[in-house]
């Protein structure tokens, strides 16, 4: 099971990662990773970044009824 420091270190090494990537890399359950990321955010150590679906390859995400599925939430260390 990963610690807050291991999650912080993973973000420092990779730059931006989503919670699923962190969970797989550190072999830690996704709900625990999400809780730890929220804690790092509350401590002012990490920042949540929502990537805009306008980066969609087809360009039709904004009109798609399932457009919210394209939204990707990634995490990075606060500068």
C-alpha cells in the first residue's frame, strides 16, 4: 500500500498523472489513491487539473451526449 510520500514522488517523476495510473503504478486501490490525492490537495501540495474535451480527436465532444466521458482529471504537484 502506498503512502502520501510515494504518491507525491510519483507525481514529481511523471509530472501529470490520473488517479488510475497512480493506482496501477503503486498497486494501491483506486478509492485510497483518490482519498490521498484529495488530502494532498487540501494540504496545498497537489493540484487537480481537468483537461478540456476540446482536445478530442474528432472535435465533436462538445455536441456529444456522452461528452463528459471525454473529460480527464489529472493531478500534478503545485508549483
